[in-house]
DNA sequence: AAGGGAACTTCCGTGGAGCGGAAGGAAGGG
DNA sequence: CCCTTCCTTCCGCTCCACGGAAGTTCCCTT
């Protein structure tokens, strides 16, 4: 009998993570019965597991509900790739922000998404869908396109083979068009995005290249009306190059960024 | 938080967390046998658990070892207290950094420690022991003392009853002295720290007060020779007050619609 | 080439821990 | 006062997590 790969019985760890990830819907605080509903687990099971999670501070019991706990935050500070990258990148992003006073992002590729690892913005953060730790489809964002353009052929073709997700009416859904754009990005070292991630915003991104592969990318995001792309593009590219150099010298040899796609 | 009963037998969740926390020793990459050694768990057990952790991206299998995975990072982005606080605080820290060009921290209290949730620094980050997600004893840091001064009596007395940890020769170990200092901090709204956390560095911190209690504190850290404390103190206090006001007003309308865009 | 060691992977019988239905509180409110 | 909703506790059954042991790979030494 062939073993189905997709779904076995969820074990304890699976269930715990289902509980933790139940918070991704934007709700900060969930009650026990909410968790049971969202995870589709029996109430008594959730109750038991939640006890253990609270003990480890992965959850915090607030009056009338549970929240994700600070233990998660602490653990995340130890994640090496992001940690190293962020520490190195922060000053460069800082400079970029100070020079332009526009929202600045740093992101890495994770499967078919970009995951934002740093974000700097002023007092008014105009409803961007990005969030540190959040994901967006690669093809819909400047950072994502920069990452994709400078990934391995394998990764790129696999991404292009699947239907492209759109998150605004302007998001690219035609693989051929995206492929053309990626070629252009490879030629220029700059990725542009126009309202493909957020209506009313456009952005320019540059890859952070280590040995020809993008280990990260950074971007500046501005309202569409600004018409400042040329200067911003130069600034982003400069910062990205600076960070790349810093990463190269900072550590001599760590990990040639392979990694499988779509686990 | 009374944890009287010493856990007899670690369950699956305990073991998984022991594995994850095995990375807190500064090592980024650990091999299976390293993990088994550090966690004092049988090799085959670690092997099995690691499999599950990798599936959930809490661990990443690198050639020759394992690293903490990006899944942790993503989850941490959803931790509400820190998330809300950080988003609100970032612009203020930003301003503070731009005004002073010195290293800026934001921290919250967690038990007897301060946990840093944000840190902004220039290109030269002079070996400070702080790290986003990292902990230090409350009494050894400016932020910690600011937090402690404006915590409940309960918290404060409990902290003072236990022996004070020292991390430099200048760290305060006399409870009476610390108590006196806390009183002063309560009076002035400013906490100073002189080489108590890092030899050669001093810092000034101010609490972020919501309803009279410090929900966080921010600080500026400079080399001891700088003699710029008066101006820095004013700047820190101003920023902290600004953030406190922001938090108060932000909290009135629970959560502006935005949240998650497009699922 | 053979031997030794270290690290990783797979196997498998056993027992206890995880499981979840059900019943028992605890609030609220109509 | 009953009904609903939510949380907590209980308990017997089942099953899967457990880890010792054997197997495999790789590298280093002799």
C-alpha cells in the first residue's frame, strides 16, 4: 500500500504549531475555544497543549485569552541567517532611510515568497502589506523580483511554472512578461514594481549579491506620484552593493545559498 | 509564576524546545550529535524530533548540520506585544538615532531580565552584549533599571530579594544601593548606567509609561568618555514620552482595519 | 587494504503519555 | 431560573513516541 505523503495523523508538534499559527489571521488574542475552532482540534486537546506552550512562554495567558509569547521572540533572535544578515544590513538600511526618508525593506527568499526581515519607516507607515516576518509572493514585489532574477535557474523556472498569484489588479500574472522583466533586472541590477503589491505605491529594489546569487534584496517604497525613481534607484543600488561587500568580508565562507524550493 | 514541581519526564514539546534552545550558546550550526550532547537526549530521539522540526521550518538542515529555521522568525513577527510596541517605537528610535548617532535600544521586562526588542546602531557596533531577542539582568542595564523603577512593588521587592547578578565589575550587587537608585529614577524619570553592563560604555534610559507602569524603556549607549549625558538624557526622555503618548492614543481604537491584506 | 572510530540512519517491541469524549464548574444574560 | 458559552477536570483506551541496538556511511589511522 502506497503511503500517502501529504497527511498523516498530526502529532503533538504539528498540533502545537497549528495552535501557534492560528494567530496569523491578524488576531492578537484568541480564546481557548477560538483556538479549538481554528485548529479543528478537540477542545480538551487544545487545553492540554496550551498548558505546555504557556510554560515555555510560547504563549502568554492574558485575561480572557491567549497571545503569542515572548519566548518565540527570543528564539527568533537566534536564527542565524536572519540575525547575521540583519545586523550587517541595519546600518545600510539606516543610511538609506536617512538619505531618502522613505520606507525601506530588506527581504530574503523563502520558497515562493519573500520574507521581510527588516523594515524601516517614518512616523507614517502608509498601509503597506509588508511586516517584519511577513510573506508576500515573489513576483508581486520589487524585492521578490530582484531575488528571483538572481536565483538559480532551477528556482526561477519552478516559480514561473506555477500560476502567478496576484495581490493587486496590477500584479503580474503572465509568466512570459515576468520572465522578460527578470531578464531586464539581471541586466540592470535593479527591479521596479508599480502598484503590484500595493495600490498607490511603487518601489525600486536591488539584490544583495554574494557569488552571483541574491542572498537578500533591499528596496525603497514610495507613493506613485513621487517621480523620484532615478535617485532612489541609485541609492538602493549603492546600499545593496555596500551590504554585499560587508557580507563578503564579514565572513569568509559560510553557506553557498542553495536550499530546496517548495520543500 | 511558581514552578514548584520539577518536571519528572520531559514530554515531546519539552524536548523539541530543548533542541531549539541548544542554539543559544552562540553556535549557529550544530550537528545531530552536538544536539544530542547538549540536550542530553538519546541520539535516535533527537534524530526523530529534528525531522519534525525541519518539516515545520523551525530548523533548517544545512550541509553538515542544523540551524534554526526561518519559521521561528516568521512566528516571532506575530508576537503581539512586541510587534505592536516595535512598530510604534521604531520611528521614535529612528529619530533618536538620527539626532545622536549613538546606539539606541528598546527593551521590555521579562521576569528578572530585560529583553531587547529593538536596537539601532551605526556601522560600528562596539561589542555591546545586547542583541535583539537577547536578555540581560534588569539591575545591570539602564533600561532594566528604568523598567524596575516603574514596576509594581511586588516585582521590585521580589527582584531585590534575590542576589543581584553582576556582569561587569561595576554592576551593582548591593540591593540597598540599587533600591536607592531606583528611588532616584522614579523621581527624575531617568536611569543612568555606568559600565555596569559593558566596560567602557555608559548609558541613559527612560521608561515608557502607560498608566504609571513602564511597558518598555529606551536608552542611548555611548563610550564613557563622551560626556554628553545631559543632552542625551533630554533626547531619550523626549522620545520615551512621545512613544508613550503614541501607545496611549493608538490603543484607543483597537486595531485599525488594515491588518492582513488579501489573506 | 584493513581496522577503528565517529556520525548518522533505520528498525522495532514496549509502555506510558497523549488523546479526546464526557461530565463538571463558572459566568453571563435573557 | 434556565440556557448558552466557555473553561477545566477526569479517566480509560489506544497508539505512537521512545530509545537501545543494529546497520550504513565516511574518514582517519596504521
